C-alpha cells in the first residue's frame, strides 16, 4: 500500500503567490461584470456599492499577498523585501481604513447594503474557489 502525499504538503511559495494572483484577478472580474448588470437593472448607487465592496476585497487579497511574501522571506531566512515596514503598518491600519471607506460609501452612495456585502464576500468566495481548485488537482 503506497501512501500518497497530500496536495497541501507540496504547496510552495510560488503556488501560493499564483493562487493569490488568480484570486485577485477573479475578484475584480466577478465584481465588475455583475456591477454593470446591477447598474443597468437598479441604478448606479447599487453598482457603486458593489464596486466598493469589490475594491475592498481585491485590496485585501493584494495585501495578504504582500504579507505572505514578507512572512515567507522571513521563514526562508532571505533578505526582507523592500517596504516590509509599510506592509506591516498598512496591515495594522487596514481595518480602520476599510471601515472608513465602508462608512463613506454607505453615507455617500446610499445604495443597497446587500450589494456592498456581496462585494465584500467576493474575496472569501474567490479564495475558497482557488483553494478547492488547488486541492482538486
């Protein structure tokens, strides 16, 4: 009886980087296309709310990618990438910045909160999709 290795055991830094890039791209696509349909169906306010949520989701994935590179460089005893302090600092300030953007979009656009939540959930959806896709292969 042979014992196969689990796909997670063979997960490299390059595979993580590629997965996060695909999730970033898919988040933008899955936010922009429905936003156009929402704009046509129910107006620009709801489309703006969806795009705001999508932008926050995509920015979160991009930030996690930068943070993962920093952590992996530290773990591999490589030279710390340029801007490491700014990556960590923005990671700490991110919740405040994104909360301000959410508050501002709710006050300015006055669109559907559901559209905003759909945009915010895109990061979880695309990362989950990419993880399942990776485990399937």
